[in-house]
């Protein structure tokens, strides 16, 4: 990937957030630039083509903007030769607890994606081919994690894809640093910082497998001091 391509994709995926205000635009630029998950998802071809992708705890909808712009660049022939094709996603549905984030997502993306306000523990999921949850599961209780995973499995067909990024609570200092930054950002974005519900990598693999998935792991924190791992699961 060239530096020019990197800048182009970040600029294009952030650009719609100008319509959502100064904070939303700058947050988009900073997050897309600093978080290796966004490029990682594309470079490793983790998200397949899909009729519907569900993004749970979608924040201001950055993943939707990212995937839409990636596909536009791919279709225009502006795409790294060594990367797999950008996924073709027909519709994206995001669910988010914070009304400000939902407003920002809607202001930025209009009708290009759909965003709903709600709690993933209480909102019915739609039928999907791909479900993504980035950095959210540890905010919900252990029992709710199990229930959400069971409902995600029920929303997918056999062979459907579930992708989540988690922290490994056995990850030592980088894990504690990740948590500290995560909680600080969560607080600054207006949440009350309650208890968080972390697990070791082994535990995450176990809970996802016993809810009907095969699962593989891919570290996704290169270039950062964090300890985040992407889990790519396929519905059995
Ligand atoms: C660390 S942010 C990640 C945002 C987004 N997934 C991303 O990677 O850009 C966690 C998000 O999960 C949302 N969230 C936390 N608990 C939630 C719940 N129970 N239902 C819906 N969203 C939730 C928060 O409001 C926040 O926007």
C-alpha cells in the first residue's frame, strides 16, 4: 500500500463527517489513521461480500464509511495490487447506544447506511451475512455477552461471518494500557464508566466456539502500545 493510497482512503472515509461537525470529522480522521483495525480488515480480506452487514456498537458509523469508500476506490481501479478485493456490501445496519453518535452517523452517511439507537442487549438483530463488533463486548455483563453471541449466531446463516476485536486480559501491561485509554475515551464521549467485563483470549475463544462458531485469531495492534486481537468466526 502506498502512502498516497493510505491518505486517500482516510480522507475519503472521513470527509462525510464534515457534515456532522468539527468533532466528528476530526475524530474520524484520528481514529481511521491511528487504529490498525480498519486497514487490517481490508488488507487481510476479513469481510466477505454481503447482502447485509450488521455493526453492533457502531459508534459514529466509521466502519460503514470505511467499507463504502473502500469499495468505491476498488471499483475505480485505485486499489493496492496485493490486497484482496474490497467487499461489496449491499446494506449496512449499525446499532449504537449513544444518541449523539447515531446523529453523527446519520448526518455523515445519510441513506448510504442505516443506523439505529439501541442497546445490543435489548434490541432485536436483523438477519445478516456478516456481523462486526469492534471493542464493545467488554462493556456488557458476562451473562449478556453469552446471550448476545447466541443471538448473533441466530442472525447468521451457516458459513456467515462474525468478527470481533477483544483485549486479552492475560496480555499484561499492554492490556492494562488498552483498557485505561479505552475507559478514558469512553468517559470523554459522555458514558458513565461502570465495570467492564474482560476475559482472557482463551476464554473469548471458548465462549464464541460454544455459541456455534469456529474461530481464528489475528493480532491487530501493530504500531500501537495496545493488546487487541481480532477474532474471525464462521457460523457452523
Ligand atoms: C470503543 S467504542 C467502538 C466504536 C466502534 N465499534 C468503532 O470501532 O469505531 C464502543 C462503542 O460501543 C457502544 N456501546 C457500548 N455498550 C453498548 C450497548 N450495550 N449497546 C450498544 N452500543 C454500545 C458505545 O457507545 C461506543 O460507541
